[in-house]
C-alpha cells in the first residue's frame, strides 16, 4: 500500500516481518521486468525485503528479523544475490530458538539482518558472497555459508532436531535467557556497526535531498 512517491524516501525500514508462501499483490512487482521481483512477490518474506529496500534512500538502513528460511533456502539465492547487489551487508546474526519463549511462548529459529542501501555498488566482499550461498550439510540441514563457523550464531548450545514440518533443522539455545541473548547481541552489533555502517555515505545522501 506504500505509494510510489515514497520510493527512495525513508532513512530506516525496520520490522519483524511475516513469513510464508503467501503472495503479495503488488502490480509494480508483478509487471516488473526484474525476474527477482516477480519471484519475490510470491513469498511475503522475500517481498518485504525488496519492497523495504525500494523505500530506502541511498545509505538508508534496513533491519529485519525473519525466519531462517530467507538465508538458508537454496530457492532464495536470487533474492539474496539481489540484496547484496543493491546494499551493503552491515550485520547478519542468527538468533537462538529460545529468544521469544519467555514472552511469546514459542521457540523458532530466526535471523536479524541489517543492510545499508547502495544501489551503485560494483563488487561484493567475501562475507557478502557467503551471504548469497547456502548448502546442504551432512545432517541434511540447509545452512547459509555465512553461518558455517557458528561465530555469527548467538548460542550456548546447538544440536540437530526437526522443524514443525518434520524436516532436519539446527536448533540453538542460550542458557542465560533473554538477558544473556541481549548482552551477546549488543556486543556483536556494536562491532558490526563500527566496522560496516558507513555514516558518511548516509549523510551525503541525506544532505542532497
């Protein structure tokens, strides 16, 4: 429902976005010559990423919490490639399954992904190349290459189990609950923002408006 005049408009787009194979009726995507936009409109989570990026001005920041499927699924590789071609990877953190258990009574794997819009970028860093790729592990679990060494996963324990659909899944928990998760996440985000967020790039594009 966001009007076209709000493209390249916002400084920040942030949400805990929905997930599922639910199509989004957006004429601009359905009729787009961009095949990735056409694909993204068929899944609400992918649609949110591309639509959110459209709404950002250059240098603006997108921060979404979403299901691990966006990062893990081989079918989403074109979407991840599009995101890395049009933004800088500021941070991607795999959150523990017990993150929401204290408040929402549910245990689910999720990722926090932070991107800075840069439509004119012409190369990918090694971390961004890893972000695009996912592979099937010996356990049968599909995992994004960015998380292969588990350093980007907030957890104190991890094991292989099954998801709600009976498929193999990696499960991560943090024994110190919400306070321990918050402490570890803060350290990781502070480092990532200092290293990867280009404030001057944002200011240049803000001052030109």
